[in-house]
């Protein structure tokens, strides 16, 4: 007979969504001299998500983004964006991309609106109505006629995103977008990006080393260390019934409880079982039916930081 612990221990972590990916990395390698910066990166980025690219400083995040945007050549492998190979059809691929690599570059002596007009002139499909729409969406109406030199870092970042999404790209790439922002600026940017995926279906590929922000911002994250893909984790979108939790049960008759459930660990005088939400209710019901007192139940969902440190061994720059 299958026990509770056997039935509930299968995790569904690492799923990458369904449907055709917006970006597909196929055995991507980047070498500089004798040093391998990116090693056999194979990864699918699902459509319509805020997808995080997480790793310590020096792990290869910016190098990967530079290859995606054509600022750096691949040593081998390929990257396909919206069905177009950047090696064989770069112009078609890059048409579907908006990007801010490192810091947004603007003409500081011009107004925010004039900066957007300059960019729009390079694209036949960007109308004045689209500019006004993006300005409103990014909350820039009150300051859009002011010179960029008077903008705060957060305002510049929002203007940069506005410029990058003018042509309705399928993919928006952001490299460390929260660097230097205050908490309010970080929250505003996070809200804009999530709304962008919801309203326009844009996929956002965002790199960062800030675990707490990635956990709040992203639907999924790929974790990279020393140029190697370590894991892919889905953060949002799974049902509670699927999410595996380390759950602490404060019970009487500890040994009888473990025998009944067919597993578990005694920790600090309490029973610890890794299960999902449905399993918690089932365990509780079985304990009560067996006459074992349950005094408390405490699900302990591990943070992204805990998972990251476990996977990378707490490693920094390699």
C-alpha cells in the first residue's frame, strides 16, 4: 500500500510552461580565449511570462544577454527568438526584441518625449498614438516634456522601458534593471513589467543577482553559475495542491504517527513531512482518525534564497 510520504514526495519543480517558447537556447557556448564563459546553455523561455535569469555576479548573465541582442557572437550553438535564428536571420529575430543592456542610454539634453520620437523615427510602425499609449502606461505623463537630465534613476529606467516596448516586441530583455533603484522605484518597475505581460502578452527576460526581487517579480527563474545552467524553477502559476511544502506537525504519540504515515522526520520534538497542500489535510485527517492528537500544523515553504544557496553551495563569483 502506498504511504502518504511516497505519494506526496514527487515535486513538479522546474517546469518551463507549455506552448512554443519565445526564446530557445540550443547548446550555446561562448569562449573568450581559452576561457569558457557560457557552457552548453540549453533553455526554453515560455511566452507571456516574466522570466528571471538568476546568478551571482560574474556567472555569465550579461554575456548571455549580449549574445541574444547581437552585441557579442556565439562561439557555437544557436539562439532562436520568436522562431528566428539569430545566426541565420538576425534582422528578423531582433525585430521582435526590445532591450536595455546595463543602463538605458538617452539624450539627456532632450525631453523624454523627444527621446521617444527619435526612436520612433527608426520604426515605421510606431505612431504618435502608440507613443502616447506607452507614456501613459509607464506613468510618465507629468514629466514626459521635461529634460531627461532632470529625471531620477527610476524615471530614466521607466523611460528606457517605454522606449524598448514602443514597437510592441514579443520579447523585452532587461539586464539588472533594479540596480540603484530605491524600494519604491523597484516596486513600480515590478508592477509595470507584470502588467506588461498581462496586457500586451510581452515576454520579459530579466537578469539579476537579487533573489528577493526575482522571487517577487518573476513567474519562473533559470539559475546559472559559472556559465552553466543549474536549474529552472517555476515560482508562480502552480496550484497550491502541486506546491511541495516542508510541513511541521505538532503531535502527540510521535512514533505511532510515523508508523501510521509510513515516514517523516522528528525535529525538535515535532514531526516534519514534505508534502503538498492536499497532503497536509490528508495527513491531519489520518492522525485524528487514529486518535493521535494534532496541536498545530506549520507549512514551511522554502524561499528562493534557500533553494538558490542549496543549489549553488553558496558560491559567489567563479
